[in-house]
C-alpha cells in the first residue's frame, strides 16, 4: 500500500480523535506504518475538530496536517454547511458522511468538489450508535462504513480489535454494542 491519507471532520465529543487512532491501531496490527493525530480549535464539546490518519507500507516521513486527503470522513453532517470538508480532496477521492440524506443529496450540498470525480457514501451512524450503544457517538459505525467502502481494513479485523482493545476498558455489553454498531454500518452504508 502506498501512502493513504485520511482526514476526519467532526465535533468535540463524537470520537473523531479516538476513531483516527483506532484506525491506526488496526494498521499497526496489519504490519503497516501509521500516524494518527488531532488538530483542535477551541477545545470544547461540540466545537469543530479535525483528526488525521496516515497508513503506508513503508515509513512515513511527513509530519504535517493532511491537505490533500484520499479519504474524508465526516462524523457530523451539520459541518457540510460550515466547513469545506472536500477541500483538497484528491480526484477519485472518497467521502463518507454520517447523514440521513442520500449520497446524491450530500453531493449536491458539498462545496469545493468542482469537476472532481469523487465517490460519496452515507450512513446514519448516529442512529446506529443510539440503537446499539444508547449514545450518539458515531465514530465506530463510521469505521464500519470505511471498511465496506474502501476494503483497506477487514471487518473481521475491526471486530477483533474492538473486542481486544475495548474489552480491557469496558463491559461486555459495551463491547458487543460496538460490534453490532460496526456490523450494521458495514451493511447499511450507501454509495452514489
């Protein structure tokens, strides 16, 4: 795998930073090189934030924010009207959005895509999280959508990592809720 750059957009409290690190941990388990780091603005619950993940089969020598991502993940669709989430997205890039809207509706609302060929995926990750975990934290469902949309991570490896890493910190009910969330997202994500 050549260098893959992923930019995450969300709001404080939605698990954006945790998701970026979670994806990097899975890359590590697959023998890949990685970076995962946040970029905070005003550090408060609900404030827009970004996080970044780089994955590569060779050492990564870059140490900066990601300005030309291959993939953009948006954990809060309200950001679509206030943040240019598609800024710098490479041609043939991919955007996954936690939204009730269809991929086509989201595509029409995006700024900055111009004539770029991009693929849009949507899922209602917040609804999935509420129904499986009882909390509106969409990060793990979005990772399930990423697994389906890209194939860069295997769903089985994601589930294994949830059980291994979350099992050390949380009850079996929370662990299995996250497993259900990631499986549902994998099945429910839609593309344009």
